[in-house]
C-alpha cells in the first residue's frame, strides 16, 4: 500500500516539475494541461486531477495521496526546454525511460539543454533588428546602424536583467538607451530616420508573442491565465513605450 | 521584384534571429525561417492585391498555424517552436511604436488611430491561429477516418 502511494507521489512531482518547466519557458496553457494529463495517464494514475494557472499548478492523485502545489515565479522564453520536456514525455509514454529517470532528467534539465552562446544571441538580435527594419520600413540606408543599436539595446536588456530581477525596469532602460542612441545617431549623421531606426532596433524586445499567447489562452477558455499573461505583456509594452517616449521628450 | 526577394530574405533572417534569441533547437531554425517567409509572402500578396492589414494578418497567421503543424509533425517537435519565431514579422511593432510616440508628443488623435490598428491586427492574428487550429483538427480527423476506411 505504501509503495503505491509513494509511486503516486513521484508521478505528481514529475507532472508538476514538467508543467513548471514548460510554463516558465513560454508554453501555452493547453499544452501544459495536455502534457500533465498524458504523463499521469501513462503512469496509470487514473484519478489524477490538475489545475494549471500561469503562476502555479495544483495537482492531486486520488484520495489516498496528498495533493501538491508548485509556484511559478519567473517566466521567459526558452523553447528548447519545452521541446526537451515534450521529448521525455514521449519517451516515457513509449516505455523507453522509467519514471525515476524521467524525474531525474527533468531535475537536471539545465545541464542537458544547450543554450546558444551569448555572442550568438547578440547576433540573433542584430538579425531581428536590421532585416525587419527593411521589411517594415524599406529604409536600406539605415540597415547597419539599426543592427548596431539593436545589439546595444539587447545587451543592455540582458545585462540589467541578470543583476536586477525586475523585468520591466530592464525593458525600460533598454528602450531608453535605444531611443537616445537612435536620436544621437541621426544628429551625428550616422542614420537618416529616427523612427525607422527605433522601430527596427526595438524588435528583439517587443512582447508580440506573449500578447498573442494571451489572446490564444483566453480563446481556448483559460480565463485565469490568459488575462494574467496579457497584463504581463501589456506592462512590458508600456515599459518599452515609455522608455522610447522619455528619450524623445528628453532630446 | 528585386524588392520582394530582398524582403523575403530579410524576413527569413529576422525569423532565424528571433529563433536564436528564444533558443529554439538548432535543427528547427531553417524550418521556422521557411514558415515565417511563406507566411509573410501570403500577407504581402494579400496586402498588394486587396489592401488592408487585417485580412493580410489573418491569412498570414493562418498560414503559420497550418505550416507550423506540418513542420511539427515532420520533425516531431512542439508546434510552438515553429510558430513563435515565424510570427515576429507579422507583429504590429511599427504601429505600437507610433502609438507611444504620438502619445509622447501629444497627438492624441493619431495615437488613437494607430492604437485601433494595433488592436485589430492583434485580434486578426489570434483569430488566424484559432482558425488554423480548427482546420488542423478537422484535417486530423479526416485523415484518421480515411485511414480507417482504408484498413477496412
């Protein structure tokens, strides 16, 4: 009897950890619920019930086992981790790994998942800013300076985010720097159009994807997580917008 | 024509760049770039032939949803890996910026004008994804049924 409840406890822990990793790294809610359901079904815990929100997951596995809560404090984007959790879940479903292995791998997911090196991410930021400036505005002259200022903004965001745990402040300061540098670059004849440069170089920071995720969560009936995510996205959009607006007002 | 090709290359690069920032698996970068470029092409073709952002955004995101599903089935990875970077070229970043800029300069009328555009485009993007999801489910059911008939 004790054996069964211990195993159920492990199933709950595994489900919660998988769900936490997925939400922390930018998955939509329906996918998280789906994964948790699948894991508990594959583990033959028939009475498993879960309640998933953006800031925490509650899960129980029948009357004999205590239910568990996990809180989610930080949300960002790391799609490879979602893919890896998905992979493990598939493998567990196919019987290739045991529950213990599954749980241990989830616990050490940071060691298994390779992130792109920092210079590569900076290069990615340049790729987002310059080319998208051309797509949106068609201004070929300002391509290079947009790439450069996009890099500056992304590095500022990254550095401040590392030492300060408030996302909105790092977004605000990054947007402020982008605005100031764009205006200065036009003053010193390095660029021609302030608007084009700002629009391009702010693209790596724009929360377009969280906004869309929020609308999708609401449309799929998740009335708690959708609006919460929407507020989060709106706050970062406001932080970016106010940063740029302050730069325009100042100079 | 030259301009279109240049823009397509830029969309491809931008999509890959965003993919790197959000750390998608390396082997899916190319596929998400292609999905992004095709979706933007649909958006652009609608835009030059009919005009209007909303319809273009809707069709563009519909394309992302359907192609993302195809790519996800082929590579056996979650759909979100292909959808997230591919969406970036369709995000109304320019208009959102104009809202803030006009607010800062006191042009409330222009700010309202751009804000409405942002809201409509965001709605169109969400609706596009929703329709794509519906389409995918119908297609999945259809394929399943066809398989059953064949095995009978």
